C-alpha cells in the first residue's frame, strides 16, 4: 500500500505535464438589466484535466454610455422636473470587468463536435464615470464591486488538434452598487442616493480556443 502511495506521488508531475493548457478569445452581445445591450469581449485561460473537464479563469470587458432613467426619475421626484438638466446629471459611462474562476464539462457528440456546460464565480469590478449634480458638465468617478456568478451551455467544433471554434449562451448575475450624497440647496439638507447597477443578464458569444 505504501509503495502505491509513493508511486502515486511520483506520477503527479507526469500527470500534470500531460494536461493541456488553453487560451480562448470570446466576442458577443451582453444584455444587462442596468442598460441596453452591447458588445462584450473576453479572454479565458484554462487547463484541461482530461478530455471532459477544464478549470481556469476569465476576464471580460463591457462598456456602455447611457442615461440612467431610474436616476432621472429620482431626481425629478426629489428636486422637481427640470427638462434636460436631470438627464444630463444622469448620463453615465460604465465599464464592467468581471474576473472569475471557471469550470467546464464537455460531452463529445461526434469525433469533432462536443456540447458543454460551463460556470464560474468571482467578482464584478465596475468603473463608472458620471456627471456632477451641481455642475453636470463636470465628470465624477466611482468604483463599485460585487460577487458574481454565471452558468451557460455551448457547442464546439474541433478545427484541428490544437484549435476549436465554439458558441455559447451564458447567464451572468451581479449587482454592484454605492451610495452618495446630493446637497438640496432649497431645503439645505443632504439627500443620500444609492445607485444599484443590475448587471445580471444573458451573454451570447462565439469564440476561438487554442491548446498547447
């Protein structure tokens, strides 16, 4: 028994060296709840434990310029409608950067075609540029963070021994937020607002993966 354990430890470097590394580039469309959908780009690095299981990490980038309609409604409620001014105050330039640990399971269907399920957990980093309330022409910056997770399904086709092309649909969940104060000049009080960015939504993407 001890001999088997020793031999097992001695074989670990050879098992690890037999694993394949992979790198994937993903392009597609993301439709979060906070804003209209748009282009998303991502990178995923991984290691295949065997033909049917991979583990790794991923990073994505999504950018959107938009007017936060929910914030406009809050400004209208507390400070009164002011035409275009409240819309200027609510203009937002959002950069979403999820960083996640991932795991995928593969199910061969033909020699070159496989279905797969994938999931991940990690953190959502949100970089937000928005307009100052008193002077809407001035930019402000705020960072927000939140736990995030995702789950999806996909299909891949083997182009060669070291490359695949694939398509996937993934649900991503996260809601970064922060609070800030606005001075009410009429009542001489400060009002506290919480900005919640519902970044949960569906991603539809295609990608190319290489192995080495």
